[in-house]
C-alpha cells in the first residue's frame, strides 16, 4: 500500500469528525506561515534599517535619520522617528524615552498578533479528536448491540478504527502546533528585545552627540 492509498484509507476510516480537524489544521497552518513570514521580514527590515541609520546618528545627522526612519515601514523606524520628533523641542532623556516607548506600544501588538491562536487551535483540535474518538466508540457499541454475533467483531473493529484515527490525527497536529507557537513566541521576543536594545543605543548615542556638540555651540 502506497502512502497516498494509506492516507485515503485513513481518512475514509475516520468518520465525519476528521474533517473538522482538517479544517482546524488548515487554519492553524495558514496563521503559522503568515506569522513566520511577517516576523522574518520584520526582523530583516529592522536590522537593515538600524545598520543604515546608526552611523548617521553617530555623526549627528538627525534630520537625515528622521527622513529615512519616517519613510520606512520597519518597526524600528517608527521608534526612531518618535524619538527624533520629540527632540525637535527641548526634552530630557526621559521624555525621548517615553516618546519611543509609545512607538513600542504600537509595534508589539502587531508582532504578537494572531500567534496565540495557534496554541488555542492546538487545544481545540485535541478536543475535536477526543470528540471523534467518543463518537466512534458510541457508534461501535451501539451497532454491536443490534447485530448478530458474526458481525460484531467487524463492526467493533471499524468503530475502534474511527476512534483511534481521530485521536492520532489530532495529536499529530496539536504537538507540532504547540512547538510552532513556542518558536513564534521566541522569535517575537527576540525582535522585541532587539528593539529595546536599539532604543537604548539610540538614547546613548543621541546623548553623547549632544554632549559633544554643546561646548562648541554647534547644536
């Protein structure tokens, strides 16, 4: 029996509940793929933009940095732009930090968006698999009670097949979903930590540049 034939027979022997599990799996995979692409792109864009603006910040080219950051879709661009806009008026380090923190509060929910659904779907598909198992067992014992002894073994075997197939499929989907959820959460935390580090670096660089420029009266 080929893998395809085995898969077809598996689903044919699994009853109606398996189709709900397949639908949940499809939704979870779509969310996981979309989140992975989004987070990978956000990570790459943040690194690229920060590598571009950091030398400009160190040279005190704040207006150029503001233009670049404002025109970028990268998350770090929003944070840097908020900090530089706050610097247009006299501001302490704490004021600039607060302005950048506002940008963080807008960005973090976008990074975490929909990721928690994957863990929820893992739990739901496990329960759906359990429901399919119970339905299969109920169907089996009900059918066995109403047929002659010669058919009991065959009907009971078919019902147990439905029950076990639903459980096996649900667990084979739920376990990877939980691992994917943990991976995406770790990737999100990595990006957030990178933004926090960039924010602190920005504040330190700006403070140093302003301190160096103050005695000469150039800034």
